[in-house]
């Protein structure tokens, strides 16, 4: 192993860093210029690992055979001399390299004692040789990623599957995008450019390069020439607030900025863990979502999700320093006095928006405001503007709405008329709203919403808001075809797996019985994080939906309904929150082991306060078996709610 390390050090000293080659020769007049894998292939050419066919001729699209690829690996790793092992390897210039790779255990022949060096090498075979080099020869501890390629069945047996899965994790294998999904194309004959890319990424997996880069006046990243062997060394060398640390060209450390989720290949989610050892996932987010940056290490990035501290894996996020932020989420106040949330989509450089609720009095129309949790706001200079959370976002579910069935139906009809008019004005954009006033599965649900409120002890307006959001006003495919107002059992977005119901009313029953009352509102439930919609730090939203603003969007529908119907629900209850973990909730306003109802394990759990008496708060119980409960007032504070 000592020889391997010495060889690599010589290799780096003589050739410089892998990432520098593209910069030095990008303007070269050859057939590599402009290809998709130019950086990778040019690096291999500069190192002498890949050779050409004459001045400026490298034939990147030419198929590469098994013997040639074995030679590339032997040169890249500077393997020691080997012994002959195959009866069909002729005395060519490639023979010594083939035997070096064979003796190192990187390549294997066929059962008849042949290697078949002239046979084109497939992408699966390349992945296997790379795996042997990293895992068996270099003895790196490696991890596997899910094989999400739609052609994974073509990869081969277990050994090939594992080799490709490790290559996916290390981003040696990237795959090809097709309308139906990503493919690996394991049986495809590899090109010289693909071979160069595999070798390039193999070397960077073995010996990652850490650098210090500076964000210049044009917001471009300029890497210094020095290469460091560890994150710590690079971190010690970084001094300016406009400097970042890169690992193989990816930013892995910065002074300040934002974190953007980037789920790894094979997953739709970035997991957020409660600890830096990644032992427990407390929530998760889809791609392109913002997280508050706290600090970064070689192994993890410490973040805050809606104010709650968490940890994410470096490979599952992108770090964006302040100087390179092109856009970010913000809030504004519209002419009607509503709080509007604008969500930035980095991949398309555009914004989406929704009404979140009533605008706090300390926010003015015109300026942009920023908030990580929808309650604590800052102006563009980072100065705190004030704190006020949305009432309907933290309204506990066991409360009751003031609105009658007829009033709820009137709002439903009003909304359906509004969205049908959207279709009439822009039929292509709003085609799903055609005939909404006749076809929506929300029509006439008012009576059952109030029945469900009484039967299940779940606020009728909350159920309606959730139905509007999840079923697109009762016009979604699942609502229309299966009476499924809430997307139940549409696992991973697969509508074919979604549940069918005899009526929309039965979908409401299922939501209440099998989801909310069982696992979310129930303080003893599997996903108990507070009995309100909330966000990614508390409430149903922690585990119910990956969208970090799912709860706020539903609360926005509730707000619009309340506003349209006269404002009889907003502010009806006083909302408080627990201030620490493991808070005892009791039957009576006294200490004792026999009067305990349940325990709030997590802090900042929303409660509906009914009255205060002798150092105790009387609250609506989240437990379905009880109507009321008591909490010692020293463990509860009133939330700052928009009035």
C-alpha cells in the first residue's frame, strides 16, 4: 500500500491537480474541444494516461476495447509489473499493462482462460473493473446507492449490481436521461471519452482534491492552485469571507450563504437528521428547497429547517455562498393586506407564490421580507422586522370551526366558480378546472365536513383546506376517478397505487381514522409532532408531506375561506406553545402521577388555551378520548400570532 501512496504523490507532483487541466488546455485545437466530457478526457491526456492517434486526434467517440481500458487503469494507478495470465493476449504494447491489471486483481478473464482484449468493453464491465480497483486493490471503504436506473435489470448479476451501485454513490457513474427515466445502458460499448471519465472520477474518489476558491467581483468562483489533502487543511488556508472550500470542484465549506437540497441519484428526497452521526431522520425535503446554513464540516452540513437544528449529508445538498445567490424565497404584502409567499425555483430561475394568511401589521407593502419559519421576519438588510405566526397554520386540530355546513358549501361554490372562470379565460393553462362547478368532488361536502368535525374531533375548516390543496379543488385525477381527496396511498406519486373510495365522504373517514387521529393529532401517535399543520420543525408537515410549505399552503386556504365568510374563525382561540421537551399534560390542575393524560415529548407543541387558573392553563386536549386537559403555565407561553 505504501507503493500506491508514493506513486500517487509523484503523479500529483508531476502533473498538478486533475481539476487544472481543463483550464490550461480548453482552447486546444483538437477533436476533444467542445465534447461533453472534455474536462475528464483532457485530464487523462495531460497525465499521459490516454494517448492519441497523431497531432490533435484522440477520437473521443471511438469504442474502446477491454485491453485498452485495462491499460488505462494500469497507467492511472501506476500498477507494479504483473505476470502473464491469459492465453490470448498477444505480445503487443498493451500486454504488460493488461498483466499488471490482472495481477492486481482488477481484471478477470473468461472461464476458457482468455481475456478477449479486442472485444469492445461495456459500461457494466468498466464499472466492475473500477470497483475492483477501488475496493479490492486500493481497499477503500465504500458505500452503495439505490439503483434507480430503469434498465437496472440489464446490469447483470449481484456482483455487477453492487459494483454499479457503489459507482453511483461515488458519482463515477451518472447515467443518461430519457423521458421515461434514467438509464445506465450497461450493455452499451463504451467510448474513449466515457472511459476517460470513469478513470478520472475513479482517481478523484481515491484521492479527493480540496482547494480554496474565491468568489470574485463577477460572482464567479476562482480556485487557487494549491491542492490540499484534507478538508481541515483547506479550511485552515481559507481566510476571507468571500472564500469557500471545494472538494473535487464542489463547494463543501463557506462562511455564510444558503443550503439547497439536492437529493442523491435514486432518491427524491434529502434527509434531515437530528444528529451529526445520521442516526435518526426527523424530516425530509424534495429537491431545490432552501435550508438555513449554520456550518459545514467534511462529513456534514449543520442546517436549520424552519428554525430547528438538523444535519444533512454533504452529498445531498449544494452550498451557495452569499455572493452567488441568484434568488431566494421571500414574503411580501399585497394590496388586500395578505401575506404572499414567493418561492424561488433555482433550476428555472422563476418564482411561484401563494397567499399564506393575513400580513402582520409590522410588514409594509412593497419591500421584500425573509423568514425561515413563516413567523420571524427580516428585512433585506437582515434586520429583524418582527415576529407573528399565522393563526391557521398553528390552530390545533381539536378546535371547532364557527362556520355552518351551508357557509362551507357557499365558499366551496364560490371557489369553484372562480377557478372555472380561470379555465374560461385561459383554457390551456387551467384545463383541469373545466366544468369545476359541475364536476368537483367538493360539491355539497359542507354537511359531512361538520359531521366529521363532531365525530372525529377535527376542525371542519382544516379538513376542507386540506381537501382543496390535496385534490386541486376536487378536480384532480384521483379525486375524479377514485374519490380520493387526499392522495392516500399514491406512494412515490404512483397514482395507480392510490386508494379508491365509494364517495368523497369515505375518503374523509379514512383521513381521520387512519392518518390524523391515529398518527398525527394523537400525541401518542407514530408521527406526533404537534396537532397543527405547522412546518418542517413542528406539526403534521414534519412527516406528512415533503413540501416544506404544505402546512402553510393549507393554512392559506383556510384564511381565504375565513376572509370570504366574514372572519368568524380567525383569532377565536388563544394559541400557546410548550417551551421545553417532556411536558406532562394532566386531567386536573395539580401535580401527581395518577392524573397524567400524556406527555409532549417535543418542544414548541401548539395548544389551544381555554383559560388560565392558579398557575395552570386549561387547554383543549389533543388526546381523542378527552376534551380538556391542564398544563402547568410555567411550561407554556402564548404564541405571537397575527391579529
